[in-house]
């Protein structure tokens, strides 16, 4: 056998051997990868914030009753002027005040009404403040009895406090929830003699905004929970 033939055979054997070796590496890598991907941990990360409301809707209502609509109109006009003056003289802009038309009840036209109703007409009136001046409204609520001195028989409907700047704090809260989830995964990995790998999937829960308590509706608790799946490594 010539030297050239021996060289060719040797080269061919080396190539086949190298191919088998590489194939073995690929197979091992594939098996390790499958095993690696089968090992994961699902954890939840919580983020919470307490914030002050940045918008308030304050309805001021009152009722008047009588037999003469024109007299009731004059009475409503005076009450409205008193309420609006009380608000504007204490820092509420006119653009933040809505004087709504009264809701009129006509007892004589209501066949299902009570026969004991003393007056022909009853008017339900509402003036609504919608403003970002939450602290100012809270101060005025404490002074609202001043309207009684002017003869206004007011009452408060549900005062609604809102937090509208959620988008401003969302990124930080999501990042915090993710960090907390990774810390939980790291603790699990430590207990199982593993290491936390890359993130496999992540699901962000909805943000919830609730009053911290019934007595402090102007203070809100914001909460979000993220569910994250991490790979585990040896």
C-alpha cells in the first residue's frame, strides 16, 4: 500500500472520529439543555406603595321644598351663590366647580306619591367640586359648618379620592416586584443547592388601588404582584 493511500485512509479515519466526537458533544449539550430547561421555579414578587390622593370629587347637596316654584328658584339661586362664594373665597377655582341643575319632584303630578307630602314641589340640588387640591378640600370639609350660618342645609354625598399618577410609579414598582421575585427564587435555589438562571416567563398582575382605611380615604395603598418563572442551574 502506497504512502498516499495510507495518508488518505488516516485522514478519513480522523475526520470520521472528529465527526463522532462533535456529534457526541452536540448530543450531550442537547440532553443537558433539555434537563436544564426542565428545572425551574415559579415565584411571586410583591411591590406596595402608600400614596396620597391627587384628585378629589366632592358633591355638596341640599334639598328645598315648597308650593311656589318661583320662590324655590330664588332660594336655590341664593344657596348656590353662598356655596360657590364659600368655595372660591377659599382657594377653589370656578373652573373646578359644577353647579348642576336641580332635580325637581312634583308631588301633585305623581299618582304614586304619598298623600302626606306637605309641599307640591321638592328640589334636590347638587354642586360638585372636582379638583387636584386635595389638601384644600380637606380643610374646607372641616369648615363646612360655616354654610349653616348662611342658612344652607347642606349634606355631603360620597367624597371620592383618587390617585391618577399611577403611570409615574409603575416602572419602579414593577422593577421592585421583579427584584423581590428573584430574591425568593434565590432563597429557593439556595435551599435546593442550585443557582438561579435566566428568566423563563413573567406575568405582571393588575395594579390595585385601595383606601388604607375607611377613616383615611385620601391615603391609598397601591399593590402589584408579578409571577416569574426562573431557570435553575447546578
